């Protein structure tokens, strides 16, 4: 982890993805800069995974759970402006599915309830907004973004703070939305 932030939090819905992430974080801790590519991309699992884990001298916390619900529990402990990277959605059949395909509106609602109204919001996958994704193997709908449009997301962000500046960037040709206050 770099020194940009004091603390990092990540939330995953799927217990298997959490156990895999936990294993990878432990390998990063053990090997540091000497970590090998096979360990970075390993699908091995941490069989001691218990639903929450801390890594890198407690600077990174991994939570297992619904992102919007976990944010509701986490945010009362935060008393400074932070950066959110919002990327919760279902995908291929192999991923966990929560109460909705795209948790973004519920995540933004949790953030709206926080007493600080000037967090940085980075929202991934906006190129999928307004669309339906289909599983390549089965042809079934894997993620439905039809109600998640750029305008709807902007409206929700402005409900948090009407002074947000909202911009769209495309690092690595992957469009994302960033909202911030000056």
C-alpha cells in the first residue's frame, strides 16, 4: 500500500473471493516486493478466513458482506473525508449475487447518510450503465444496469451534495465517473 491514505477498506460479497483476496494479501505481506506473478494471480484460498481481516499493519481491512450494508456499519467510525471506489455489481455466474444486480444506489444512499458530505466518489464500470449484461455460457442475464444511467447516478450524487463536480475519465479505455468538491 502506498502512503496516499492511512486506511483502506474493501468489501466483497462472495466468501470465496474474500478468502482468495485474504490469501493474496497475506502473500503480499510475506513476500513484499519479491512476490511472484503466480502468487499475485493465485486463486488459492485462505482457509482461516472468518468474514473480516486486517492486513499491512491494520491499514487494509477486508470485509465480507453486502457493500451498502457494510458501509452503513463502517461509516459511523469514519470522521474524515475519504475516497470511495464503488464497483459493486454482479457479473458472470461464478460471482455472488446480492439483493440487487448493482448496489450503487444503495451505496450512495449509505454515503448520503454520513455526516461528511465531501467524500471523493470514484464509480467504475459506467460504460455498462443503461445496459444488460448476458452470461456468455448460458445466455441468461448476469447483470441488469437498465435503471442505472449516468443521469440517475448524477442525481443521486447531487442529493448527497449539490456542489459536487462530476467528471468522466477513461483510464485504460475503461470509463468511470469521479465526483469531488473543491
